[in-house]
C-alpha cells in the first residue's frame, strides 16, 4: 500500500508545473511605491475598494498584473499603472508582495 501511494505521489508531482520564484523581492520593493498609493505601503490597502496585495500568491499576482498590462483584464485605474511594467517588473513586484 505504501509503495502504491509513493508511486501515485511521484506521478502527480511529475504532472505539476514547476513553481519558481524568479522575481527579486528587493527590486520589487523598490518598484512598489506607485502601488502604495492605493494598496498601502506594506501591501495592506487602506480602502475596501482596493485589495490587499501582501501575502497573495506570487503566481496570482503575476497573472493579474500581466492581464491588466495586456488588456485581458480591464480596469480604468489599473491599466495605466500596469501598462509600462516589464515581465521582470511584474515578477519582482509579485515576489515582493507575496513575501509580506
């Protein structure tokens, strides 16, 4: 029974995408001042209209920022904030906010 569980576990792990933390949290912190206006200096929003970024999953933050930047997700306030971000900027911001 244990051998079967081990084989199943390894099979499942082989199918899962690799998760890497490619972003640089320090670089993300340096870039985060624009985000702080709405999402708070430490990623905790002072307003219920905007979500907290602190502690969000890194992959989630990357996806949302890329979607705003690329026009796949529409928001009149976020689109101009995300449009100048490079993939590296997004990875760094995601690394920073997910580390909080």
